[in-house]
């Protein structure tokens, strides 16, 4: 049977009767009354019909609970503010949004909801890389792959001065790279100029970051790749092959020059030495002849006839010693005899060769042979003259 049906005595499910019957509080309790009772129980207030002793016990329990809650909240508040900064980190502390301090490694405590702490790793080397197309000084396009290694130099500047420091680093890298590549010709970008470009980009990038006060320190800038566009790669391959052939031909020419030039210099030096030797020889011979002539002049003045005869004989001996023919003029006769000494010596050489001898006639031997022949001819001529005189008688 429902509680509000006829005959149920108007009892509610909470055991209260209708307030209108007999002046009793038979209806559901009022919400305000429930709140007042709850407050009186935990805050030490009166409980309506409750007694005084009961009210005093409730106030003591409420104070204990409040103390425990406050203690727990304070402990949680203290624990929440505890933090540790590692050796490789730095902490930037803001209080009510304003910079308060920058802390190094160690234990820290900051009041929560008042301080805001940013922890930054300042020893980690970070790397950012990109690949872009750049326009060179001679209006050519190249593909460049760039990598930047950087670290945090100032935690305060990195956190507070720039909204997005790494994005600022990227934009500054683009600007520095385009500036350096735009002032360099394509040949240097693709070949030996890469190291110089990397150094210039690093210096310019660091100056940009210092001007922006980002707190970033650039460790190293590397130009990893530099290539022409793929559409014209074949043309550049031909150019590279032509340059390699050029270098090869230069090396071959240099090797040939290194072989020929020393030889030519050696021959030239030898000719110079021979000329100097010949000059010294001629000079010494001329000086000797001059001295000999001076000495001979003194002797000539003492005995002109004898000296003249001696000069004539020496000259004739010098001339005839090199001649291969001898003419003999017999005194008192009309005939002049011709002796082919070269033929005679040739026959003697053949005979000596047949005898397997290696003897060679010297000029002295020729002179002796000519003297013997002349002496024999004179004897024969004198005997023939004596015979003619006898027949004439």
C-alpha cells in the first residue's frame, strides 16, 4: 500500500507524520534545517533539540578533523614545491610571471601557484638539418643539405627572450645560408668552397642568434651535400669528367716536364762546362805559345841562322809527320821519287793482321822508315853516278 493512500494515516517513508495533523512535524525535513544541523555538528554549533553535552563533543571532533585536513593540505603543498635540478640542467624561476632567479644543479623548493619553474638542458648538443635549393652568384640553382649542431648557452635568454628559439634558429640558418651561397659562384659551392661556406654560415648564424638574444650557442655547421638539380645532373657529370681529364692531362704534362727539363738543364750545363774547358785550354795554349815565342825570340837574337834552320826543320817535321805521302829529291839527279807510305803501312797492317799481331806503327817508326829509304836511295844514286863517270872516261 502506498504511503499516501487513504487509510495509511498519512505516514511518509521517513517516519514523519503530516505537519498539519495535530500540530506535529509529520512532513519531510526542510533543506535549510539539514544544512544547519550539519554545520552545527562539524563546526560546534547548536543542534536544535540536542543537549549541551552532545554539542560540546561534536565541536571537539570537528576541530580535530579540520586540523588533520589543514596538515594534509600543507604537506601536499610543500611536496608539490619540491624539485631537483640535474647537473646538466638549469632552472629558470618566475614569480607571478616575473623573472626571479636562475638556479644551478641541486635541490630546490618553490611555492606552488606562486612560482613557475622552467628546466632547460644546457649540455645536450642538439642537431637540426634541412635540404634547400639556393640561387648562386652566377644565377645557378644548387641543392644544399645543411646541418646545425647547437646547445643552450643561457637558459634565461632561451626561456624568456624568444617565443620559439628553435624556430628562430631555423629562420636564421635559412637567412645566413642564402646570404653566403648567393655571394658564391656555383663551381665553388659544388667543389672546394664547401668548407669556407660552412665557416661563413656558422659565423653569420651566431651573430644573428646573439642579436636576437636566443641563448643558443652554435657548435658546428656542416655542408653535408651540394648537388646540382636532378634535371641537369647529366650535364654536370660531363663537366666533372672534363675537369678530371684536364687534371690528368696536366699531371701527365707535368711529369713529362719533370723528365725533360732536368735532362736539358744537364746537357746545357755540360756544354757550358765543355766551353769553359775549351776556353781555358785555348787560353793556356796561347799563353804558352806566347811565352815560347818570347823565349825563342831571345835565342833568335843570339843566333839567327841556327834558330831559323831549327824552326824550319821543326815545322817541316810537324807538317810531314801528319802526311801519308813522301817525296824524295835525290841530290844530283833529275828524278823525284814518290813513296806512298799510306799504302805501304796499309800493306804492313794487313801482314800484321794476318800474323795476328796488334802492333801499330807510330810516327817515329814512319820517320825511321823514311830515313832508311832516303839513305838507300842516296847510296844507289851515288853508285850510279860513279858508274857513269867511269864510263865517260
